[in-house]
């Protein structure tokens, strides 16, 4: 079975951006950022995904990946 994996940790590290900075710059709740960062989100908010892509200057396919469960 496959699952959606969010590459937020990798993208933030590549760009030298902390979760705190992301939270502040996008005016987000820390708990939401942590859920996305730790791949614990049950559902993804389309507006937030668009904000993340714009902020990180990436495509949705750079942010989300379909992976095989172990």
C-alpha cells in the first residue's frame, strides 16, 4: 500500500529555513507545521500546500511524494 509523503524537512534543510521561520513568515500555527513536517497530517489543506509551494519556490510534485509503505 502506498502513502503520501511530504518532503518538507528536506526542502527546508536544502534552503536553510527553520520551522520557526516558516511558521512566522507564513503566519501559520506551529502545530500545523509540525504535523506536516513529521508526516502526521491526515489531510492536506490545498491553500496551505499552495502557500508552501510559493514560499519554497517549488512544484507540488517537489513537496509531495507517493511512497510504498514498509
